[in-house]
C-alpha cells in the first residue's frame, strides 16, 4: 500500500524527521549522509557511522514510538546501523494508510569532536496496511545485517499473525512482558512462537529485572549445609507489588515461578480443578511435586499492596523446606527502603543474621535493552522457563 501523503500527512511526527514515500527512504538517507559529510568537513568534526545491526521497534501507538525514539539516545554505544520504529494502529476505526519518515540521529561521544550516527526510519501503519508489515519491512532494512526486534506491548494485539510475520524476519526477538495487557495470552503466544521458530533467540526485559532475585535464591543453596533442603521444599510463596487502586501485574512473579519449577525439575501433582487461577485478584496456586519426593509442594503467587513500589515488582520470595526432620525458611523480602532487600534463613537449630542487599526497585529500560542488543545466542533458561510457565497457566 503506497504512502498517503497528498494534501499533508495524516499524523505530524516532528521527532521522526522528514516525511517521504517509502520507496524514497534509501535515496533520502543517502542525501542526509552526504549533507552530514559536508558539515563534517566544514566543522572539522568526526562522525562515526556504525553498521552492525538493524533494530526494529514495534509500538502500539505514537506516544510509545516517541518514547522509544528518545530512548535510542541512551543506546549511542550500541552499534545500530538503522533503527526502524513502527507504529501499528490496529484500532477498528483507523484508516488504511502507510506513512514513512527518515532522519539521521547523531550524538556526541567525546565532546563534539566525535559523533555517533545512525539512521532512523519511522513507519506509521493503520487499518489493513498493518497486515502488510511483514512484506513491507524488508524494503527499509539495511541488507546483510542481523535484525533485532523489540516488540512493545502485547504480542497478540488485534492479530498475533502480525507479530509472527515480523518475528520471522529477525534473528533475535525482545519483548517486555511487564507491558503485556493480557499476560496469559501473550505468554502463550510467545511460547508457541519459540516452538515454531527454534532458530530465533527470544528474550524478555522483564527477565532481566528478575536476574538479581534469581541470583539471591540460588545463593542460599551455594552453602553446602543448605543444599539438602532443595529436595524438601514444602511451600513456595511469591508476592508482587500492587497499588492501592488494585493494579495487578503478575508477569514477573509468574516468570519467577516458572523458573523455579524448571530449575527444580518439578511437575504438577494435582488435577487442574485443585489449582487456582484468579486473574482478577492476581492470585495463582499450584500443587507440585519434586522428583522422588513423598510430599507435595504448594506454589503460590499473590499481590501485596505497596504504594511506593513499582507495580509488578517482586516484593517477597519465601521457601519453606524440611530435610531430615529439620525445618528451614529461606526469605528474600523488599525492605521499607525500596532500593534494598533483606535475606534471611530461619531454623530451629539456628537463625542466620539478616543480610541487607542493594537491589534497586526500578531498572533503566535503556540499560536492559542495551544488554539484550549485545548478545545473539539463545537464553536457554528463559526459553525453558517460558514453556514451563505456559504449561502452568494452562493447568490453573
């Protein structure tokens, strides 16, 4: 579908650069580079043009696209050849339209003597044009370079075939499950895609937020005397932050639950009707079992109202264990100061001193994304967790 720019654009996006027809993208960018080179000779500045990867950012609205455009400034150390921001307007009343803009993004690296530059294209697609994204996108990508996709919002949206069509063009797909409007549907969509496209590496910014929590849980059992308790877990409790007006975002807690199930090699021990899935209240409960264990393990997720915490962030992880008639409780809990957590081990025999660990409540989105753009290989732990979580949700 051709651009509809006669008589002025449907949308004005001054931050996106110059509006052009999609077939003019390459020639216009070449012209911008020539102008930039002329300015460099005049001003004696050195421009660094990088050519390592394509970054495609799919967003559900203009506001999210503008946010992504601003965030690209923080990725100046990442070797992006071309960033393509796509606005997908899938609302029923949206006109059938495709519009495109181009600009050259340059940021100072060492004062003004060296500047980092990359190309940015912006596509706004609405109505039936959104269905053509998979066939349209290759025409605006830099050839012979890997393609990374950052998908903001629901993977399903109005039509998950669009997500699949774009993801098939990429070597790496990055999502942020904290932005999912329908977490359970989106988790299933992502898990199905991993199975359908095993060569594509899939990752989640929300998984990066959970890294320190996973490390702290694992560190409990780095102590040799605590290792036997792994075989005697009776109860796992995970609490996540919710606001007083009942905003529920259980995706981080669900991922942590899926990771624990996968790493402990646990399996469902009870039929579906004995488990609980209360999506309105954000409460989940499963009866699981460990290999060779004679008892069941209760895995429970629930919200904890905490106004000063980021909604969805982990508030508490507690493992209650019994090994050789010895009981121990391993706890990680967010402190009143939201940049710290308290870790403790309680047992009849001894109680270890509470340890305070720095763990910021909020993570810079640009830093999480930058780390993902630096790797190409699969995150096997995440992909396994995703499959385990999809199975858990289906059995609750």
